[in-house]
């Protein structure tokens, strides 16, 4: 592929929805990649998107995009229940894949995707963009350096009050709607980054709304040595969206942690350091650059969020849903 000899990765985008637009808009800040093609279920939609984001090729089907030999890597931004089919098709076409979070609607689907990626020795990664932000990288440096001592407790939440639209994606069970997959993936993935993806105990409760989706939830995770994570998510409730990491010597506060531009280090009862990210991009550029970096190094997954970790996170989400008695259509 072209990226091995220093050329930019040529990207194709599958979907012309809101998140695909955010991803495309940020591409001006991607140093090692370029937008080459977009595929939609209609040529009209693809052409409009291509014109808006100055993408050379527009295809009226996903199959046409995937059969283009110029496409090195594919970003998949379709609704959750379509991720598995789209990813498998892209892998079968020999493409590297970056798939929007959540990877799938359950761990069984993700196991299939990982199996195929490994069989074909192809790159696959979940688009958990938070992991690659400069602020979060700085937080990990602080933690690795023992700045707050032994980490004991995490509090993280993400929630927003969406309008009442029973037909819209967020409240539609058929489309994997609800707080867990849409908002909850952020605090759950954050806890996995801090404490690992295998808690000893999972306790969770959710409010199931009248459309059958989880409108808000709370999760408590416990880990070895009595460490704990308290997580909340919501799609019909505005939350503070901050994260706090508490250690024996101090704590770290990350306002709006999922798209964070700042982090505060508090040691000995006072703020001792503040990190400020003055990035020009929204933040999606960093995950695209990570894919390019991994491809240039011949990697088939990102060490920052491995496929095993993504699978562990999906299994944790499955466990929470089983505690709530919540199933998506088509699940056994």
C-alpha cells in the first residue's frame, strides 16, 4: 500500500451522516492521510458530501467504494447495527478499517470482525477518538509518573438532553439507540484506560424509557485491591461530562473529558499543573493519524486501544444490558 513508502494514506468514508461529516471536516489537520472517496447508498448524497468536503471520488454504493484499488483505509460512520456488515465487507475487500464507536452492538459481532481481520492480517481499530487527544495523552503521562500516587477511584460521566424524537436514532431500539452505546461507551472506555477492561464486579442500573431504550444509567465497577469506578451516561439528561481520577496523593480533573482541551493536576490540596490543548482541529484528526502511523509501522491494531480491549469493553456493555434485561432486535 502507498503509505509504506511515505505517501499519504488514501481514505474512503462510508456514510454521509453527521459523524462522517465531523470526521471529514477535521481532515485538513491530518498530516499523513488524505480524503480520496466517499460512498453512500445514493450517488446524490455522496456527490453532495464530496463537494462539501472536497473529496475527489463519490460513489453511489459502498461496494463501488470498496472495489476501488486506490482506497487504502476506510472510515465507517454508519449507525451501530450496520457496523458489522460494513466492516466485514471492507475487510473482505482488503481495506484497513477505522470503525466509529461503539464498534458493534454486542461482543459476538465484534468477535466475528476481529477473527476476519486477523485471518486477513488487516488493520482494524475502534474510533475511540478520546484516547488520542493531547489532553488524555498528558493525563496518562501524569499517571505513569505517579503524580497522584496510587490511583484508587474514578468518576466519569457523559450525558445530554436530546429532544423527544421516538423515531430518531437515539431513542430507536432498532438502531441500537439509548445511552449505553451512544454516550456510555465514553466513560466505560475511560475506566478501561485507567483500570483495565476486566473489573472484578459490575453493578449497574438503568432507566428504560417508553421507546424501550436506556435513557440514563449508572455503573459501578470494582477492581482488584478495592479500586472503583463510578460511571454515568444519559441521552435525556444533561450531565457535567467531567472526569475525576483520585489517587492517594491528589487528583486529576478533566472537564468535558471526551473532547477535552484542558486537564488539572491537584496535589497536596492545590492545583499544581494545568495542561491546555490549543489544537485547531476538533480532535478527530488524531485517530486518523494513528491509523496512518500504525499502517506505516506494519501494525494491524493500535497499541493505544487494542482489539482485545475493545472486545473487553463490549463484553462489559453486554453484561450491563443483561442486568437491565435489555436486548436489541435480532439478538438471541
